[in-house]
C-alpha cells in the first residue's frame, strides 16, 4: 500500500517548483510528511521536477502511491 495522494499533495503544497528530490523531501518534512514519504521523495528520479504532476508521475512509477483519499 502506498501513500495517499491527498497526503502527498498536502505535504507538497506551496512548494516553489522547479525543485530537486531533496528540496521536495525537505519541504514535505516541514509540512507533516512521515519519514517513509520523505525517504520516497529523496529517492525519486529525475534530478529535477518542473511541477507537481511530474512528482506524482514519478511516485506512481515507483509504486509509491496508494488510494486517492
């Protein structure tokens, strides 16, 4: 089971794109993400994301997303 989509979106809300996986993870960590989500964000590829859709696509490709709610 993966991370709920709404939880990921909430933790990344307000992030100033483009951004690296590390910057995304730091932002999420400061906005309520648990250690597992922070680690998943740090491990994402590519090295830079242009927007939230790219992040969600990368998490989906890594089988890290769960139910939408």
